[in-house]
C-alpha cells in the first residue's frame, strides 16, 4: 500500500506540474472530487480494517505478555524484564501512507463541500474588468446565490436567484468550458442589447452613464476615460479608450449567432432564453459576448462579490459592485 500511495502522489505531482507549466488545462473541481474519493477510500480502509488490525495485534501482544508473566509467576519468578508499552505504541502507530491519505480526508472533504456549495476563490488573470477588478485580485464567489449545483458537472439541482443585470459573474467560457471567465451581466433572457459607438442600450433605452474624468491605467500604461454606469440598481465603474474603434466583429461562430447583427459601429443582440449577455467593465479591452456569444445558464459558476486579498495592494480588499 505504501508503494501504491507513493505512485498516486507521483501522478498528482506530474498533473499539478504540467498544469503549472501550461502543458494542459487543469480542472481543480474534478481534482478535488477525485482526491475526496481516494482519501475517503483510505479513511474507510483505516477505520474498518487497518486500525482494527493494529489494535488486535497490540491486544494480542499484551495478552501474550500477561500470559508469560503469569507463567513465570507460577514458577516463583516475580521480577520479569521487558516492557511491551513501546512495542504496543509502535504497533498502533499509523503508517505514513495512511497519515497522508486517511488523515487528510476530513480536511479535503470540508474544502470540497465549502468550495462546491458555498464559496469558491478565484484570481483575476486579466484586465478585462478594470476598474472594478484588477490583475492580482483574489476574489470570493458565492456558489449558492444562483442555486445549488452538483460539483464537477455543474448541474443545477436547486434553483435560487437568477442572474440580474449588473451582477459580476464567474462562468465557464462557452468556447472552452475548462476555462473560467468573469464578466458583468448586461443582458438577461429576452433583452435586446446594443453596443453602438461605445453606447450601451438595453431594449432601446440608453443605460444611464456619468463621465468621471480620466484615470491612468497601469495595464495599458495610458489614460482611459472613466464612467459610472447604472444597470438596474447597480452603479459601477467602467472605462473606455476614446480613440479605439468601437468594434472589430465577432471572433467565433457560436450558438444563436443569428440573434446578433454586426456593423462597424458595434453589435445588436437579442438574448435567447436560458442565456445571458456579458461584458467586461474595461469595454475596449475585453473579449466578451460581443465576440463569442451568449453565456448559457448551465455555465454559470456563481456571483463574485468580495476581494479577499491583493498582495500588491492591500487597499483592494473589500466588497465591490
């Protein structure tokens, strides 16, 4: 069993190493699920086989020592050398391969349940959500706000709230569901979303926007126009680059592409049932629904709501809209 455990850890190391070096895209939810199952198997084996076997061996040693002392006592020998306590302790000790598997099961199980059904951490990898979220922000995502979903397959089993305009959501990228994206919901099912000449309209009505001036953008090393935009009850910041062309056309063929009309000024899309139109707050530096289409409800992971750490700027910690 020790050799088997060593082999499993070697496989885990190869998988994590290849993931870190970019040789393949990892699936942390699947990995955590498999680790939970494997450590559960070891925990059950420890609980019902290995631990009782060690306890039985220790009890047998103790009985044999008691029998030996009793036999010697009958012969008039009262003082007997030897102490079985150290030997018992060694027999009862958990081997390393159980300590590093069965011993970790409760911790892995708690992490798996918390991450699957309550809150999941993510790291912001790009500047598409500037100024709301910046590269390096470590955020928390509420996994139950939009309903309870089965881990790994992301199948909704209990409905809760539906995503609303203005929500910042994490979802599985429709072009590659192994990758997680974060954007803001702009259009819900049935909405007609237009983004023409950098102006956002929902169902023909301009989204209220206030200009706030210019701010320096560290990522692009230039100044960008900042605005306060209000989607439903949510007012949030966006930024635009005035000298950039408003749209370069869709990048992919996607489901319900016929729901969209494209021109040099931008795009107009009718959101189909069970789907959402998502955009980044960094409007001129965000590959979003304008380019790859709609986000299916089954791809939704959860609602982002809190920056719990940014090692480069502790002032970033806190909730956001």
